C-alpha cells in the first residue's frame, strides 16, 4: 500500500473543505447583507420618518408624507399630527386610514382643547399593486354625539 498517496488525498480533501467553507461563508454574508438592507427594523423606520408640519386651525391634520411608495404587503410608518381646535377635550382616539389602502394602527391619545398631538401610524399596505387615493381621518369626540368632529387629509399610496 502506498502511504504517500493516502496522505496526499487527505491534504487535498482538507483544502477542498476549507475552500467550500470560505465560499459558503461569503454567500451567507452576502445574503444577510441584502436581506438586512431590504427590511429595516420598524423602530429604525420610525426614527427616520420626518415630523409632520405643525397643525393649526386652517390645517388641523397634517402628515409626514402625502405620497407613499411601498411594496405589496410592505410596512410603512406615517406620522400624523392633529390639532383640537374645539373647546372640549377629546377622549382617547387614534387616526385611521380607509381599509382599501391597507391595515394599520396608531396608539390612542387624548387631546385637550386647543392642543396638538402627533401619532405614529404603522401601515401595512394592501397586496394589490396600484395607486390609491386614501384618506387619513380622525374622529375627535368628548364622548357625546353632539361634540364630535371629523378631520381628514388625503394621501396617495402607490403599491408596487
């Protein structure tokens, strides 16, 4: 039996395994980098979203972006500022966006008379591609039907 051939086979096998592990590591690193860029964490998106214009009596509801471009089923962050121009305090409420534009939610807040509040709305876009005219609305109420105000602002959502 030739012992030298057996040693050469072992060295060749070890070298091939090392090269395979290095190539696999490079491929996994590339995929992780690409996937990491494609899906930013929601907290990072919230921090990057600009603040909306300050709402006032003439424009009681403002949004950080009036045009949103996203992927089908993608999550987007929208900041919505609301001004309560009434003389009564609004109970815990949150803005909404019409359902055919996607699903989402913002945390509820009470808004005192004459005060402004900013809401962070997380929107999961619809799965149907296309451009949609959507309405951001806020129903402000103190709990009685006669003291109810509806504010609205139009935005455009493009789903690719």
